[in-house]
C-alpha cells in the first residue's frame, strides 16, 4: 500500500475509536479492539494476520502490565484502609504550619497518589480541606488546587499508577527512569500549577464548604507517618536502585550484588515486598482480620481489571500499527519534516484527552501510535522515560465536562461549572504545559 493509504487507515481507526466511545458509548476496551482490526483491514492485511496481531499485542502487553496494576491496586487498598493518607496530610500540615498548608497539601497529594487512585485519594482527603477552610476562612481553592495538582501529577507521572505503567510498557521504557524523570519534572510542575496558581485563583473565586457535605469523621488512631512513608518508599527505592546499578550510573562490580538488586528491584518483586510489608504492619499488626484483608484486597481488583483490559487492547493497537507498516510510515514522515517525536506524543495524547475525556485512554492511544515510530531508533533509557512523561503530560490537559474528574471537583468544592473551568480546567492545562516544558528541557540537556 502507499504511504497515503496507510495514513488514511490510521486516521480512520482513530476517528472510529472516538465515535465508538463518544457516540455509541462503547467501553474503551472493545472500542480499541475494533479500531485495531479496522486499521488492519484498511491497511490490506490478511484476516488471519489481523487476529494474530491482536493476540500478540494483547498478550505481550498484559504479561507485564496485569501483574503491576494488580499488585499496585492491592497495595493502594491496604494503605487507603489504614488511614495513611490522613496521617501524611496531618503530619505535613503540622510541620509546615497553617500558612504553608497549600505546600503541605501539594506534597500530600504527590505522595498519596503513588499507591491510591486519584479520585479515591481526593475523597479521602476532602475532610482536611474542609477543616482548613473552616479554620482559616479562606477560599477552599487555596488548599484544594495544590492537593489536586499533587494528586493529578503523580497519578499521571509516577508508577506504580496504571497510566505510566501502561505507557512505559508499550514504548519499552524502564520504570526506574520513568519514576526518576516523573519526580524531577513532577515536583516543579506541582509547585507552579498547584501552589502558585492555587494562591492566584483563590483570590478570584471564593469557595466554601458545600452545605451538602459534612466534615466527616477522621480515624481515631492513624498509623505512624514514618511507617507510611517507609512502606510507600519501598517499591520506589528498590526500582530506582536497580535502574541506577544495572545501568552503570552507580558503579558496582560485584556480580552477586547486581543480580540480587536486579531481582528485588524488578517491579514485580518490589511491589510484592511492599504488599507483604503493608499487609502485616498496616493490617495484621493493626488488628484487621485476615478475612477482612482478603475482602478488601479482592474488591480493589475490580477497577484494576478494566484498566488492565484497556491497556491490553492498546497493546493490540500498537502491534497492528507495527505489523501493517503504518508505524514505519508515520516515523519516516515525521523524520522528513523534522517534527520532534516528543512534541508529537504530547499533541496526540492531548487531542485524544480533550475529545473523549479519559486520560488513561489518551495515554494508551498516544503510546500505541508512538511505539512503532521508535521501535528501531537508538533511544536511551532517559529519553524513553522523557517520552512517557510527555505523553502523560498531554493526557492530563484540559479536563472538562467529559471527564469524571471535572464533576468530582465541581461537587466536592461546591463551585459552579464556570468556576470549575476557571480553576480545575486551567490548572490541568497549566500542568500539561509545565510538564512538557520541564521534560523537554531534560531531554534536550541530556
């Protein structure tokens, strides 16, 4: 087929994906599979090869992602039930003081969203926002925007949250590099769009505790914050240690040390260790029965299942682009016009996010389109990590009425739709742009 025909096949597949999700309200999982097969047919592939590509892409992706997302969901459920989020928030606010509470809440969101899903973490911490607003009399947005920025950034930038896990797997990036670059770019981004923008917008919009929501009860006995920080840090430290030692950044000559580090620092092992530590210290030792722990962790796998299947379907889409030759065609076209892959990744993720609302679908769609472009390119581990964060930035932009996060913020902060656009939507757009600027700087310098 000609390059023109292949390009039309890809565009038709993306348009079909958006129509299925937006118009027919089909689940993203089946929509991505239909989209993948459509691209294969339009590209002139044999029916048997189309099915083989779907199976290969789905299986190859899920072999890694299913384990990580499942372990991450269980880990987050135990930390959520323990009251760890409230413990971290209380500790940081006490240390920073009321005047610097926005910074404390930004850091709280940044840490809490590592193991706990964005929406769950926000709902858990809302009572703290209400308490601060009642105590200070200031706009709720002064405290909410920094918290939301921290939550949103970590949810998109730092594994083991599902989005960056899926993108890293699809483009072949090392999780250690993704974590490292996510931290380096995420913190300054959170300061700009969370603390600074929060102070600005809180002077423009006065938001108070919604009458429909009560203050809620906090747990009587929260776990020690040092324990929570330690348990959350286990998988991150082990994965980073493995990346730095086995990539040569940290010089270690002993082969046994390297082998042991490679094993315990693999995301599978690191998350299993963290789960066992959390299960004992935040569960059994706190008097929670084994049956209750089993029920709690079993329930946590329900939302994880949907994310796993969507990610697998995204892997099938990526494989179809590779096997059809469409990916190679797009790569050559971008190279001929000198268009940076990093910017292309950001734009594609941003467009899909704005049109259909789901950041997860946007990340997976963009990663699937980008993966064939870099298949044979000599990208370093750091450059691939930057690519993941660029996609995550694009997929975080401009949350509006087709995103559930928009309505979550709207309802819990008691603000109008117009005020939600001015605060939450602008914050997510600023987040995406800052993320792109910082990660582009790192990619350019190194």
